C-alpha cells in the first residue's frame, strides 16, 4: 500500500489534466514524434489526449542555429519535458504504473518515438467523505465503485460536492479536498473528500474606501445583497465584477474579517482605486461617395458623481455635419433601468434633400438580462427640409413628435470584431407632425447579423446581415424624406453611391421609399494577428410600396483588407455594382474606416 500525503500529489496532477492537456480531442498540427504501445487501450480518448500534449509542447520555433551543442541541448530538453508530461498524463487517466521511454530512432532533429507501457488501469474501490455525513450530498451521479480513477472526473465531483454543500448553508469558510489511497496489489484506489466548514454567517454592511468623486449612494446600489442575507462568496465576487464593469475603477479589493462577529455577521470593506473618467475620441473615414469624414468625441463617465455618462460628438463630412450630446443616468427608478437624454443639431445636403434640423429626446432603457435590452421614449424634432423632384419642390418645416420603441438581443463576443453570436434588433416608431405638413405614419425596422467562426483559432469567419424596413399609414411624399428608406453606400449596399439604390425622379436623383430590404454576406480571413482580408456580396432594394418588391434588386460585390489594431480593425474595401449599372456616378466605390462593416 502507498498513500499520497494529504491531497497534494493528485491536486497537482489534476490541473495538468485540465490546463496543460486542454480539450480531449486531438490537435490539427502534425508532429514529428510518434506514440507506440497504447494503440490497444480500450479508452478511445487516451491517444488523442496524449497526442495533444505532444502537439502543445511542439508549438514554437524550431529553427536550428549554427551551434550544434546548443541544438542538441534544446532537442534533449524538449524531449524530456514531453516524456514527463506523458507520464503525468497517464496517471491523470488512471494508469499509475505506466512507464514512458523515449527512443531516438533517427538522426533527424525532433523526430522519435515515445514507447508507452500503460499497465493496469486503476479503478475506484470506495468513495467517501470525511466527515461521513456529507456523503449523502454527492447524490446519485457520484462516481461509482469500479469507475476508472480519472483525474478530471475526481476534480469535477469535488467541485460539485462543494457547490451542493454550500447550496443550503451559509458557511463563512468551506474547503473540499481530495485524498487518494492507492492499492497496487488490487489496482484500486480509495477516494476520500475531506470537508472543512466554518461557522454559518450572514452578510453585513459594506463600506467603501478610496473613491474620490463617486458617490457612496451610487455604490450602495451595486451591492447584490441586503444586510442579513446568507453569506456567499459568489455574492462578493458579483459585487467586485459590478464595480469593475462600471468603468470607473482600476481596482476593487474586498477585505473580510478573520471570523464573523458575535452576531454571526460579516462586514465587508471594499478598497477602490478610481481610473480617469474622461476620454477624448477621434476617428477618420473616407468613402468615395461621401468624401472625407471625421468624428470627434468627449466623454465623462461620472458627470454628476453617480456614474452618469455625458457624451458629446461632433461629426463632419461633405454630406452631413452634426453636433450631439447624450446623458445616460443609471439606476433610474429601478436597478435594471437607465434614463437617456439626448439632443442633436445637424445639417445634411444630399442628392435627395437638404436638411437643417434639431432634435431633443428622452428614453427609458430596461435591461431584462445581459443579452436582452428594451427601450421606449419620446423625441421632438424641428426640421427644415428642401426637396427638388417631380412631386415636391420647395421648403417644408416639419414638427415631428415620435415615440421610438426598440428591443435588442445581442450575444456577440465582441462588438467591434465579433467572431460568433447574434445581434437582433427591432424598432417600432409612430410619428406625428404637430405642424400638419406630414400625415401620421408608423415606421417599422428589423435587423439581424450573425457570425460563424470556421476554425479553432477563429481566423476564418462567415458574417451575415439583413435589414428590413416598412412605413405604413401615409404616402411616400407625405413622409419627410429624412424618414424614408434609402439604400446604397458603405452601410448598406457597397458598390453603389450613397442613396443610389431605390426610386429616383426624372433628374435621376433619389427620392426614397416606404420599404427596404438589404442583405450582406462577408467572408473574413486573418493571415496574421494583425493582417486579414475579406470578400463580400451586398444586395438591396427600396420600393414606394409598404412591402418591398424583390424584382428590382441591386447587387454589389468587392474585396477588402483589414489591419487589426489594438483599438479595433481598420478596414479598406473596394466594391463594384453588378446590377443596375446605368446612370451610376461611378463604377466602383472605396471605403476606409475603423471597425468592421457590420
């Protein structure tokens, strides 16, 4: 009989199983080393598991230098490390008597064979807890006698046991460790989980230190418990995460007492370090149809001391100039709501219309969960618009009152450069003109995009996008042109100029429509960590009717390059129209900006 003192040997071995070896499947990389002696092992996961370890050790630069002795040292070191890893891996799978020998059967560097004698597979003889009363907590899904002594399975049950013990109790401290007693004569093991619990406790008051400008009343709202709630480590971790997610702090450290007080209560101290709350932003873009564009922004993330975010943005381009401001107030009336106040002054001069307008609005945003967000609000707009087409000629002053409502689902892994997930958004906005120039109408919009990584490194990504819109309740020319649908340009159908897709007047100028459908397919491929390329096809149509007609679709296609910087991808795209080429101002378009097209 031999015993592993405490739980140290197995505990050290098990993270190797999960961390070093990673997933159970084999790697794509072909190695120069081969494995022998384990082909007939009944466990189908063993060979891929071992091969993955060899592949991971060979991931690196193997260029040989001129120093022969140094080359040999590097080769011998790597081969010895692989041998030790394989020995540990065999034990992690239950083969504790396994031996591994390396046979250098060729003079070629980094080529050889690892001969593995697996030996008998150790199985579990008994599974108990100490104290024994916790054995019942393991449940029916616990490891059974006769089960292979697999390190990963033992660790999983250890965490499961800890979670179940903590589920209905409020232990201030809880520690679960494994102890394994091996019997070489019977090739079995006795597994014992040693459980140490402290006194039960409740969570007390939270005090914050280190904050200079953030109000304590705001920080108190982030605490995910009430005084007297059951003590849980997870609740304290949620508080730390909530503090860091505000973007106001660079550090959030919790200090706990050595033991609960005489009433069984645990006071929590949180030491904070504030980060800079102000940010200046700038961006440049160039589209052949829109010209050079620039965006400048200033943001204050703690404007009034309770994480109110003030954002001001100045946008300048040949077609549009705008100045906007937005204030976002968190915890408005309830924890999962925020209040947004915004205003914008803008001027536009496009082929379809000229506009000079100002908007003010407010909205309430509700977070249903971390992926689903809803919004409802009101917006007031005063807009002077000049049109010159077959149906309208002259100036109109619109006084629009709108009630925007939206619902957004977003589970993308990255907003600037997603490689998986969906973003689905729908809006319904009724409009009323208090000046009587426009009839009431309802504007409906739906958009969805999804991203599929085609390889393990997520360097090959298929991206899809669609947008659908419809306006009901009024005729096309009784709707302000700023609210009609247009397509064409870098944000919809690339290859066509800005607003070039859709109905036009006798002068071949766009007039917009009451319905729109656009779609994009884009294949993104990285070649290095910083360089990549894309190929794409966009399509779209705009119609005067409230439901789009699919018999007049504009299709554009192109290619592009990507430079992946630290703040997001920089894109360069060139696209050409494939249909509706007559009377276009240009037979290609170029787009340069920051961020993916969608």
